C-alpha cells in the first residue's frame, strides 16, 4: 500500500502540461528522424533512376538493303549523350582504327566487285559525341548490282569492333561486337 501511495503522490505533483510537452517533443524528434531517413532513401533512389534514364545505349547496326550499299553505323538508342573515347577494329590479332586499312588484304578477292569504300574515323581522337537517337556511319561500301553481299559478310565475321565511351556522368562503358553477327552484342 505504501508503494501505491508514493506513486499516486508523485503523479499528483506532475503537471499535465509538462507531460504533454515532453510527449510532443519526443514525437517531433522521432518524426524528424523518420522523415530525414525516408527522404534520404527517396533522394538516392531518384538520383539512381535519373542516372539510368540518361544512359546512352550504343549499338552497331548493319544496313545492306538500300542503293547497293553496305553500311555499318553506330546508333545511340538511349536517352543520354555518349562521348566516344576510342573505336578499334580487330582482325586476327591485328588492331586498327580504320576498318578499310584493316580489311585491305581481305578485300583483295572481291575488289573488282566494289565501287567505293570509305570509313569515317573523324571522332577517334576522343572528341566525338553521339546524341540520343543519332547515328554515325562508321563504314560505307558501295558494290556492283550483282554482288553477293554474303562474301563481305564472311569477311566481317572475323572482325570485332570495340568502342569505348562514357556517359554524361563520366562512367566509362565498353561495347564489343563481331560486326556481322548480331547475336554477339555485349555491353560491359
């Protein structure tokens, strides 16, 4: 009974306003902590999503159906800008920045059936950019009307293209692909 009386007396002395004030302060502090923590998570999630939204998505595409031309082009299918750092072609462990120079010996067999060949290497110094939904022609080959394009495809089956680029955040990316085989697309 004595303990019960002490508790009751203690409660009588405590002011109701003081109890409500302390509860309001505790509730405010807990709300601030929860709000800051939730906002930080939301901010980081939003920042990550924005970064993914502005990511370039480069692909190497072949076009051999128009005007007796075989065109190899670099296309940005993403929403962000890609700054091209380097483009290299590999054939039998040889590395070169110009596809025509690399293929010169291989093309000898079909040279009489070709009308024109050109390679665009104007951005290889690392200063080129490719915007969203834009394309750059890497290689343009014009051939005679009766030319069997499979001959050129066979040559390109051994050529690998490696493109290094970075997004607007400075993250470096790499695209590797065997030029004439669309199934080997690899974005690292």
